[in-house]
C-alpha cells in the first residue's frame, strides 16, 4: 500500500472534495482522508446549494473547473434564480438538492479522478519538521508522508453538539469528533477559538398539512449552475413550502429560554448573526409577530423535510410543542430535533492569500476551520487551497484571485486581512465590484486563467471562447443594424409599446427597459436568424450575457475604471519590506496590526481594520511613492 503522496487532504466535506479533486487533476498524487466514506460531501444542514452571493461562488467554482456546480445540477430537485426583480449583479442561482444523490455524485467524481486515493480514518496529528508539514498520523496508527497537507476538518475539531441540557461529542449527528490537531497547532503558536452553528428539526412530510402552507415552485427556464450545457438533472422536480410562526409559537419559545444552551451559559462560543436560531430571533426581533419558515424536501423520493429558519438548540420537547402551534404542522411527526454544535476554528489572519499558514510551510486551511460557514464558501476555499497545495508540491507559482476577479477572491481577502468575529458568510454587499462579479460571466472572468493553470479542460475553454465571440458578435450586430420605424411600429403597437418617430439602431432599442433581445427577435427576422445560428445549447446564455453587457454598459465601464485605479495599490508589494514596530510615524494600532498580518501589498494593508489613510500615506512615502 502506498504511504507517500504529494498532497494529503484531511476531511471529505465540500472544501475537502474540491481540494482533493483539484490537486489530483493538476497531477499531484493525492490522498483524501475521511472519517466516513459514506458521508462524502455530506449536506450537514440545508440540502441546498447557492443563494444570494453564494450562487455566484458556485458558478465561479464551475468556471474554474471545480465540481460543485456539476454535482448540484445532477442532483437538483428544484432550481430558482433569486433576485430577478433586481439588477443582474444581484441575480443569484439556488438549487434544492437530493441530499443522498449529491453525496453519491461527489463520491463518483472522486473515485474516478486519476491520481486521487481515499482512506477511511481519523487524523490525530500532523508531522512537522523544520517548520514544514511532511505527513500525518491517524487513529489507526498509520503514518502517511507528503509534501503538502490541506486541513478541511469542518465542524469536527473537538465538535460538541447541544440539544437542551444534553451534550454529545461529534462533528455532526452520529459522527465522532476529531481530537489532537487543535491541541498540537495551539502548542505551536496558532491562535484558535470556538464557533457555533446550528441546524433545524427534520420533519415527516406525511404529517404536514400542505393546504395550510404556501407553495414555492422552481423555475423551468434554461438556467442552471454549470456552464457545461450537457449537465442537467434527471430527477423529479419538487416544490418547497412557506409557513409562518405566530405569537403562540413565540410564547412557547420564550418560556423555554431558561433551558436554551444559548441563554443559560452552556454555549459560550460565537454564533452566526445573520442566520440566527429561532430563539435568537424572538429575542432580537421581539416586535415581530411572526417569522417566515421554509419547508424543503431533502430528496426526490424521501419524506424527510428540512424546516429552514427554525434552527434551535432548545430541548426537543420545547421544539415540538412550539411547532404544534403552526397550523400546517399541528400534527407533525419528526425524524430528529434541531441541535447546535460548537467546534474549533483558527484565526484566518494566520494565512496567506494562497491559504497556506504563515507558521508552518506547505500546510493549508480551508472551510469552517477558517471561521466561515456555508458549503459554497468552503468549496471555494477548498479549490484554491487544493490548487496551491499542488503548486507548492511541484515548486510552481502560487494561484490567487483578486477582489475584482471573483467573490472567492473577496472571501479569501476578507479572511486573511480582517479575520472573523462571527461565522463568515458571503453577501453581495461585501464585494465592492459586484457588478463585475455577476453570475452570468464567471466563465468570462476565470476559465482562461484556470485553463492556463491546467485545471479547466480544453472543452470548457473552447466553449468559453465561443461564447465570448458570439456575445461580441451579437453586440456588434446590434450597434450596426438599423431598424426602420415603418417596419417595427406595427409590432410595437400590437404590444402596446410607444412607436418610433424615426429609425433607430437596434442597440438603442435594447436599451429600453421594456424591450429585450428575445422580444425584438420576434419582430426582426435578421436578429432572429443570427440568434438561431448560435449553438442551441448555448443560445440562451449568449443572449442573456449580451443583453446585460448592453443594458448595463455604463455601470460596467465605470466599475472597471474604478477597479483599475484601485488595482495599482495591489501592485505595490509590502510583504517583509519593513519592521513596522520601528516606524514611529504609524499609529500604535497600525504598527501592531501590520506586524501581525504582514500584508502582501499596500492594497491589502488599506483594508485592514484600524489602518487609516494617513498610515497608508506613510507606507507610500516609505516606498518612494
């Protein structure tokens, strides 16, 4: 049996799967170690992928040649494009998945990836020599050697679950916690802390009165996650449902607060502010008479339903008594109660932008061990960490993503620059260049970089080049094509649109809010003929991309100019150039934070909380700028 590898990945969650897959496909012999091979890429909480800003991350992972989008499309039982009433920078894809199928699809990917091997075991320690990681030791006493390690242990590091007063060790229900790694790294000087997350009760669909719930159907158009058009779900599509809490529910929960681990001191760790438990909601939003809950299917055929919005660590009897006051759930039966879980994480300012640790060379962290929450955030980090583990193992250049290149770039820069004081979740508001980071153009931004790296394959790259060429062709056609008022006005009048007083360029008609390229193609034969010449499987995506570029051209151009100006600061290297403690002109806070984080560039330094414009000016002067 082989005991030596280029890259070892610890943990087969969403970060670990992307990391192992990326490293192996780039050519590194890779070992993925997991406690339970039947729980690969387990959807521990909500059986869904994507959502606001998270959906953009998944499309970026796909554009880079990762697998989360492909696996999601293959296991999807509902797809929706959120925020369609807003501008395209806010459009966010989301899919409800079959939990078991999602895991099975990921296992199929991993087992059929060349250079990738798996081992079922728990890692109890890292082998570190001369400041570099060189292997791992497992609970079974196996010692593996390697050139790089990617730690993606999720919630398993000293994981502790809470249901009321009952506490159980574990990374999630029925799975043991992992011990040893935190203690070892803490002794080496790593800063670590505890965080908390939670998951809701699981309900039996057969005992829910759906006549008292609002149905939420999925979209039926061409949108999906992967840019590869042949990837589609073959599963039966299912609806989600909306129900509401009420004052009776809140009263039961309020009476139970003294028994809540969150409020009686049993849990002291940091929890998510933006995804609070139901008991936190009734305290924080005491003026609210009701809260919206989503009843979501866990699979194509299972009766198990997920109650989104009702995370709780209250005793099981209080959870079920509260639910009985929701009309649709009055007689509901459950599979298990909700629970909270505490786990160890590491201060992410101890990492570089490649996700390599500063204290130990060739050791990478990705996912919830960095203080993030969410499958998508974990997967994005995993892909970057896996790529860089391969690059390190082979002595190649590091791979990083800028803030104006990808939400993944924003995510990693926020982590390593600002750190976390609560579980980090991506929002569109975190990205200052979000109009450049839309879900429709992630392939335009990232696929060429990934192809040059060796991760995205030739088929994906050729498809991206074709799409770019056809988008530009459609835009050029619209700029040149003249529309005569006498020909188009009868069509406008039939649709109740304001007629033209004189001829117009097609481009200017597309700029009208009430008109789309698709609508105009029904009126203009030449436009319809051009669109029909596109590859059928890419036609709709090409039209959407071209229309966004036309309608929002002014905003996009302005944002590109701003990003270009700001990028100049990213080119001014700072790392290891100064002993900040000796620069008396800097504020005390600036000296301390710059010394601790040792930013790569002036741009990164400017984003460190507490670093003022005056401090940045001093650094620029010292650089001779």
